[in-house]
C-alpha cells in the first residue's frame, strides 16, 4: 500500500467509494483504502504520528514515510494535506519539519526574481506565502506559473511594471478643481469698453439675485483686467458685506453722498484681494433716506450728480445695486445710469413683477432719463429639475431676444454661503457651478458692445 507524499500527512488512495471514517474531535480522520491483501484498514492521526489501524485485528502500527505510487498518482487516488478540502487547520498535525512544496517554492523564487526581493525562509503549513522572511503576499504569485516556476512566454528581464497614467481623471471633482485653478489665475484679460459703463441692477422683487449678481459679476470682471466700482444703494448693505467692507451705522456711506452731498470718492473703498475692485458701501442709515430725500430739490437725480462729479476715467464698469422696491433710491439709480441689468428668477412670480418694473422704466425714460435702456437680462436661480424653469427661460428669451445673456445661473449653495465669509463666490469656491456660471455671464457681458441696446 502506498500513501501520500511529503513529511506531512499521507493519505492512501481511495478504493472503496470514499466513505469517510473517523472523527475530527477524536483520534483523527481516517480514510478507507485497501492494502495488498484486500483487507479494510484506517490511517489515524495521533499524538505519536500516523498509525495504521486494522479494525478486524484490533491492532495498530506506526506508518512510516511513504510515497504515492505512479499508478495511484495518475488516477488521482491520493491527495496531500494542502489539497484536502476544509481541513487547513488539521494539515501537518503531529508531523515535524513541514516543508514548502516544491511548486510553491519555485513560484516564490520566480516572484522574488521579478520583484527584486529575496523569498527567504519557509512558509507555514501548506506553503502559505507571506510567512517567510520575504513576506510575500499570496496575490503576488502569478496565475500562469508553470511546473518549472517560470511564466511562459516571458523572460525575467522583460518583465516591467506598468506606469501609472499622469492624466487627471475626467471626474466632476477633477473638472471643478481645474476650473477653480483657471478662475483664480484670472487668465487672459477680457475686452474693456471704450468708456465707463454705468449699469443699474434693478428688480423690485426681492430674492432674485440682484446683490449676488452685482458682486460676482464685478469680481469676475475685476479678475480679468477690468476696473470696477460697486455702488451699494440697498439699506441692507448686502453687497458691502459680500465684499467685506465695513458699513456699520455712522460709517461714511452712500447715505452721506445722497443726503449730505458728500463727494463719492470720499466713501469709495478698495476691496481686499482685488486691486481693481472698489465699493461705495451702504450703511443702515440709508433706510431713512427715502423720507429725507422727499423735501429736497431734484431728489431723483442726487446720485446722478454724485457720479457726474466723480472721476470715472480710471473705471470700466460701475454697478449700482438697488433695493427690492421702486422707491426714490431705485429711481435715483435709474436716473444715474443709461443701462439696466435685470436679474429674473426662473419662476412665475418673477414674470408677474417684471411687468410693473417695465412700466417704471418707461416712466423714468419719458420724464427723467431718455437714454435709459434695458441692455442685459440674466436668468437666475434656474432649477433644471423643473419644467417651469425651462418654460420661464424660453418665454423670456423669446420676448427680449438678444439682451438675455446665454449663461443661466443655477441654484447653488456655494453662492449663498460665500457672503457669510465676506467673499464673492469667485474666491470662496471658484470651481462651483454658480461661480462658473457667473464667470461665463461676465465674459459675455465684457465681449458685448459697450453701447446700450435699443430699448
């Protein structure tokens, strides 16, 4: 009778239907077989080693080292401890001096040559890689290792580790990061108008993005070579807050320019981080200007006179941010500027309020400022998930034509968060969708003709 190979457990060839005999918790596992005389026997693993037990004779004998015969090996009758299913923890029990199988040893040597590491040491029971000094991981053994431990069709000198591609993955995060880098660097300067353009940003409906549009478009233009002044005419002072300009009560502001006839240059402040961006702040005192301007002479043209006496030769744009009303402050802004930029929220209520705004513009044009014209309309707070937003955008484009800017400003959390940090979204998160939309809108504004469009 021949048995399994190696110094570990040897298992006889299965000759009698493979019935399993023995108990793991007892003396060990025995597998049936036939000896030369055809009698039944069992091989038992005990604390003394392997024993052959003859149930008929009631005796056992120590089994020495044995090798599997060629006939049984070719027929698959014997199996080694490492190939025995579900019994890894039992392999090698009670047997001293377990060695790594030759095929595993050759495979580890091949991997060591390819990776430049010494395999060193022997593996644990069953030849598990990684237990030797080399610390090889099981995944490092090639699947196509041959009998001689070589990879067919490859020489060890030809094995090369593939290079990691340098190109940045085309992912939303990568694109946003790249856009942020481009936005912060400024890029090539945009065309500058032949003369300073004074643009009033007006809409009597609140929450449509007037202040956000004034701040972010001014910042975008300033980042691309333009010299911009933002006049904050809203008593809430949100534009001043977004540009991080001090505007507490008692500070010299636009209020003093309108009521006390203080020169505009005395309240203009440069915005930190923008060498070519300036702001005339609005303090809470401006809330009382609506009443205080009523008895004054030429109350509708106070801001126009202040801008007329201001040296705007070093400016390219002046944006006037209006309050959400059609009172005296908004009228002053409409009289002072030949151009109007109207932010329109992509909702039904915005269209209802637009009719009243157009009537006010017509009255100012007829009686106070004949040059007043709507030169720019910007669609804001666009929600692509709703059909209404697309319908409102289509109706506005159909009615107003080319004065509507191509880029649409989407709803963006980053745009709303930026003022709380005293920044525009162009510096707070230049890679966000809101920042990119305002950047595109400002670019289109810069490339358009400086002359006001026909009303």
